[in-house]
C-alpha cells in the first residue's frame, strides 16, 4: 500500500490527552496537568503558543494556578523539556545486551514500541526539535539526547557481535532513518507498519541480527 504525507493539520487531529476542563475558578489543575496541556499546545501550535494565558484558556481555568506550580514561564519550559527527556523514550529503559537472546529481545522491543508508539510519541519529538531550531540551549539538550539514544542502539548492535565501528555506524543509520521517517511526515496504517517490520529489521539489523534470530529459534 502506498504511503501518504502526514500534514500538520492531520497531525493536530491525533487524539491527545489533556485534563478535563471545568468551570473557570472551580477546578485545580495539577503540575502534571499543566505540563500535559503545555505538551499538547507545543505539538499543535509550536513553542510560541506555550504561554500561561494560552494554557489557562485551554484548561478553562484562571492563570493563578499556573504561578502556583511554576515560578515563571521559563521554569515551566525547563520542566517541559525535562519531561520530554525523561518520558519520551526511543530506547526502552529495560535495555539488556548481556546475551544474544536478551539483545534480540531488547532490539525487537524497541522497534515494536516505535511501530506502536508505545512510550515514544514522535509528534512530541518533532515538536521539541522544532523548538530546538530557534533555541540554542534546547538544541544542545536535543543533541545530547540524540547521542544517548545512538549509544544505546550501538550497544544493541555490539550485543549482536558487530565490531565497534560497524556497531556505531549501524546505530546511526537506524536512528537517523527513523528520525527522518518522522521528519518527512510519512503516515502508514498500523497494519502496514506491523507487516513491514520484519523486513525493515532484516535490512537494518544485518547478518548478525539474522544469525541471532536463527540461534534463538
């Protein structure tokens, strides 16, 4: 099935969970609720719209609650960036490369999570990257996160038995391929992504990945 381009309009129509609004002045929004709303607006409208009054309007509350949780607009943005670092995990925290079998399990878990967007929201990632284009401090954080992710993927390839140079190059190719997939804005049906996954893994995993598959069957 042919793929189609995922436009900014269609991206905004994705279901995004935000705290249920209530009557203005009659609801208390938690810190998590404010950050979740900030995330939604960042994805939908960009960093320029992530402001106290815009968040309050979205939550249907007054701005007072914002300053109860955040010292300033800047402190809220810092927490939003930290939330992205800690929660939007490209590579599972449970990464285990101690054996061929555990490496294979971690590799397939990572790719399955990406296909099903479990633990990783590509829209959130792309929104942060757009922010990084106009903020050098944010760009430095994004670069550091990219390097951490690539290093984790390198460990997977090393776990399959690839030599150091081969492992890092394969890690970069896999990571840059996936980020490019999101950046281009391709949309595929979940059923298509699932049916294509094994072929992608054969191409990206290479001969040692295939050997690991054979030895663990």
